[in-house]
C-alpha cells in the first residue's frame, strides 16, 4: 500500500490498458484508442492513491472484485468520463429553440418536456431553463420540465449545486446574468450560483446511454444529446440514436453535436438543419 507522501510510479501496462478499454467499451460504449492510454493512466493513478493501493495490478484486481464493483465502479466511471461543456455551447440550437420550436409548439401545447441526455456539469440544462423562463415571461401559462442525465454521478452532483466560476458565465449577456445568477457574497470567492427559478423544474439522474433506458419516459418533445456520439463507434452510435428516438414524441426534435451526424445510420429522423433532426417514425 502507498502512503500519503509516497511518490507514485506505477505505470499502466498495455495488457492492463486493453483490459480496461474492453470493459469501458463493452459497458459504456466509450472507445479507448491507444492515444488515450496516458490520459487513463493519469486519472486512475489518483484512484489508486485514494484507495491506498500499490499499483495498477492491485487496482484492477480491486475494481473487478465484488467490493470494487459495489464501491469503486462509480468513481472509475467518473474518472474515464469526459465532461467538457459551456453555457450556450453551439448557440444555433438555442436560436432554433427560441425562434422556431417554442413559437410553433405553443400553438398546440402549453407544456414542454426536454431531455439533456449528456448534462455534464449543468451548463446545458441551465441554458435550456434560461430560454424557457424567458419564453414564459411573454407567454403566461406555459410550463416546462427538463431532465438532465449523465453517466457520471460526481459531475451531476456538481450540476445540481449550480455553482460556477465567474469566467464560466462570461459568454452570457449581462442582463441574463443579472436575472439568473447570484454572485457570491464572499468577494474573494469569484463564483456565481444559478437562481432557484432555474432549478425549480429541473431534475438530474445518472444514466448510461448504452444500457436499457429504464424509467426514462417516452414523451419528450426535444432531446439534446451533443458531443457524446463522438466517443462511440458507428454501431453504438446507431444504437444510442434509436434508443433516444424511442423516447421522443413523433415530430419531436433531436439535437446532436457539431461534429456528429446520422450519415450512414438507420434511424427514424430527418435532418432539418445542421445537427438538428426531426423524429419521423
């Protein structure tokens, strides 16, 4: 076992990396090419220290034990997940939501359900909530609910707190920041917290998109699943897109990331704009 002051020198061998990579891909759909070896090694070294183990051999043995599967697996998933996101990332999606989707939707219904399927640290679902609250101000009686999910429990805990460094919200227009973000009273603490109104109709849940989507309703009007498919091979991409479509109402919309598409994938969607698809069962 290592001590707190001991220098950690264990390296992840190629066979160990392959074993972990196969496990990650089989269970979570995430591809682990050879270029990810150093990244995975660095992230798991921290978990080896936390568990006071001596090397990767001990860690892998622990991870696949009953105790490891019960107590370490969630931390392992957090370590291998990529959680990059921003407020108003890919703004054309929010332009579409604001200027086309919502004005047309309210002609037929007054309650919308949206799923942020890769919510990460919360910037995406909170951006959605901002747009919906802005819409409600001009359309009284309209309501919404947003579900934010991610494979990482740890990152969703951060999302649920809604606390961000001030630099994270610089992209947001000043009048919106003043309405929906509260500055820390501690001037040395350069953070903001989302206003309670943004959390009122938002809930979070841990979900693995390549596993059966048990408990996820099938009546969403719009699903954001952006910059996730890039980590999957084509077969898994097709699986995930079809699973998401099964949760969309007919005529609902699916938003993908800027470098993702359904080209070559059999799925009940029709592209209506770059990375915006309509469910056409």
